[in-house]
């Protein structure tokens, strides 16, 4: 006889762990199957900010103390245009709503600890996960056995297996932009910093008291930054951030990110529901990937709780449409932001450069434009 539970959650990233905690707090049984081991999951560095809406989700669930306690709030974003500083006060334009500065690995570690300490069933190194009968009585098999569940949540990221059980239409977009990102022993900037200039895009974000993560735009196919000497990366950062005095530091990690977007529709099929990167990936511009994962998980948790308490499946059946509305809204915002900061570079044609400048200027001259930008940065419940 297979084991039984209410919900099998595949994947222990931000989406899966948020869902697991929200179900646990509502006494809905679940089993989380995670392909990797615990240290890998806890140490994976990616996002740095939980938006205001994400913070509210944990607060409403009574998880703020466990998950975001003591984390500083976002204030200014410095957009440095051709060396000229411009400070955008997001919270002031969004009615005080501010993001929470919490690195993804810390969020994941805290969510994981809270779930496991609360008696949650999380199985690491779960190999060979496969989904069966998702339109009737779902079963999930893996190297450790078989579990039958009322519902399955596919939270297994872009490279997971869940998505392939859904007859779907995929939408992909290649922005034609690459980012070379390095982690360095360099003091963090006072505020999150983006450099916009004819030399190309660059950014610097704090990662703790003594480290920064830097980003440098590059042209995929035409250049390979993995060949760049560290000195050259520092020289480009000084140029693009308009800061000749930027001190260099030891680079401790280097990565390449190619800016691609992806959405699969629908996000549900029978009793299988996708959440987070399993259903959509978004460029890091606007920092929405982790936040979409948390927002999906929140909506899914509420819908599952309602269905499993015997009310009805109405919310579950509207899950895909609701989450896709937010996903496309954020995709559009991320593309808008991507164009604004990258099209200013000399590699763009002169017309697009002027458009990018107009978009940038409007942010600082037009209250409605500033409010829109700040609202998207803070995250929005307006799609529900
Ligand atoms: P995750 O985090 O990929 O977690 C999926 C989990 O599923 C497991 N898994 C499986 N488990 C069982 N069986 C299988 N067959 C499995 N296949 C996979 C994996 O091991 C993993 O533990 O997806 P989730 O939960 O949807 O969370 C999404 C976020 O991680 C992602 O959107 C963000 O990291 C994106 N992102 C950023 N988001 C932001 O909001 N702000 C940012 O500033 C930001 N910066 C970034 C980013 C992503 C980056 N990379 C590398 C993709 C910067 C980078 C460089």
C-alpha cells in the first residue's frame, strides 16, 4: 500500500517551502520531496530582496518572526545615469510599502528550519521523482517509495519534472542580453546601485557587511566574460558605475546569466498545480522571480486549504488564471525595466537610446510614472 497525504510538494525552494509552511500552519498534511541534499538547498545564493507583498504574506501567516525578523527594509534605489546620481525613493511613492532585504539562502534556511522543527516531513535526496494519474487520484513515485495524495504541487523549478505532466503552451523570450555576475569582498554601496551609461549596464548590491554582488552586461555570442581578467572586470565596473575610486576586492564567485523569460500555460492540470520557476522564469531586472514563487505558493495554499476543508474547489480552479495574470504583469514590468537600463548603451540604435532616456526621465518628473514603478517594485495583490 502506498503512503497517503493531502499534498505532495515536489521541490524545496522558495515556492515549495512557503507552501509547506502555510499548509503546516493550517494542519494540512504534506510531504516535501527534494532532489538535492540539505546543504545544497540552504546554500544556493540567488535573490536578495523579498518585496513588500511577499513580506505581508509571511506576516499574515504569523511567520514574520520566524522568517524576516530583524531584516532591514529597502529605501532608495540609486540609478546612476552617465555618472550622475538619481535616488528613487520607492516606499515614498508606494504609500510606505518597502521590500525586505533578505538573501534567498537565508529565507530558504529559515523556512526549512521552521517547517522541519514543526514536525514537517521533508525528504532530501529524493531521486527519480515521477508523477502519475494527476487528473484522477495522483501518485508520486521516487526511489524511496510511492505516495498517494489528493493534490500535487510542482515546485521543482525550471529544470524539474512536474511541468512535463501538463499539456501546455510555452512562451519563451531571449532578451539578447547577458550578465556577468561576480561576488566580491567589497564594501556594499549605501543603496542598491544601478549604473546606466553608453558603456553598458552595471549594478552593485550589498551582500552582508563586507561583500557586494556586481553585475556587468555583456553580449552573448560576441564576447565571453569568463575570459575577462579580474582587473578588466573592475575597470569596466568603475567606468559603468561612474566611480573611478571604486575599490577592487577579491572575487569569490563568478557566474553568467543569460536574460531569458519563460511562461508555461496553464499552470494547473487536474490535481497538479505548478508554482514558481516550474511555471515561469523572469529576468532578474525588477527582482521578481522569488517573489512570484512566494505569491504563487500563497494563493495555492489558500485554495488547497479551502478545498481540503470541504468548502469547494473554486479557488483551485481559478489558480492558474490568477497566477498567470500576475506573472504576465511582472514579465511586462521586467522587460520595461530591462529596456530602460540596457537600451541607453552605445550598442543600441540612437532612436532606442532616446526612448530609454525618456523612460528614465519620466520616472523622476512624473508622479504617476513614479507611482507605477514603485507599485511594481513593492509587489501587488491587484490581480486577485
Ligand atoms: P527553485 O529555487 O529553483 O527551487 C526548486 C527546487 O526543486 C528542486 N528540484 C526537484 N526536487 C525533486 N525532484 C525533482 N525532479 C526536482 N527538480 C528540481 C530543486 O533542487 C530546488 O530545490 O524554484 P522556486 O522555489 O520556484 O524559486 C524560484 C527562485 O529561486 C527564483 O525565481 C529566483 O532565484 C530568481 N532570481 C531572483 N529572484 C528575485 O526575486 N530577485 C532577484 O534578485 C533574483 N536574482 C535570481 C536572481 C535567479 C538567478 N539564477 C541563477 C537563476 C539571480 C540569479 C543569478
